C-alpha cells in the first residue's frame, strides 16, 4: 500500500460507536480513547446525548478505559457534552494538526501506542490519528446534517474510501 493511501486508512472501521467494546480495545493494549464530538458522540451541532452513547461511555469507564473528547467545534458545546459525560475535552482542535492530539494524550495520561481515536471523518479524525501513530477507528456519521464545508469534503472522502475499498484496504 502506498504511503499516500496508508495515511487515510483506519485501523478499524465500525458502523457506530456502540459497536466498539472494551474487549476490542483492551485486547490491543489500549488504555485511552479520544472521541470526536460531531456525528460521533452526538449528532452534528447538538448537545443531547443518546442513552446508548451515555451507556457506552459508562461501560468504557467501568472497564478502566480513559476517555477524552477531541473536537474542532467551539468550546461551549464541547464543554457541555464533556461535563455531561464526565470526561475531559480539547475544543477548537484544528484536526488533523498534531498539537490537539498531543493535548488529548496529556489529558488521558497515555502514550500514542496505547491510545485509540474514534471519529466519522477520514481527513480529520483518521488522518490526524495516523499522523500521531494512534489506533484509528472510523465510524459512520450519526446524521447527515453537518457544515456545508464538511459536505464538500465528504465528496472527496467518498473517492478515497472507494479507492481504499478497491485496493482491498478496507471493506465498506
């Protein structure tokens, strides 16, 4: 696989966050999980947490995993969701830049090799996580609502996913 394609390739592809179990993470020696906010933890632009998501967060905590939100969203919403779930956060992350991932690692107290990052976007969550040598997990977006810019980026993302699927790198 060429280096160009590798940077966009998630280590794991799931339909939704709730499909991720503590066993899957712990079997890989992972101790911390960074979570994208919009269309991963909550629907885009929202602060309401689905009961399934709240239960998932509690299950992860009960298993001894450390969680942290890492989001490009503004502080206000990220803080509300972080406080509701009782987990730390990094807002205005400017993913895929490394600095926000480094901040999240410091909050988690974990090393890159023992940390996963979960998100719905290839060019922010997966690429950013891969740049930091994190275990990257790509999920389907929770809703179709999102920023106009994100909708444009999704078109390019579809082309990348098509190529990764065609090359047998991921199964869509």
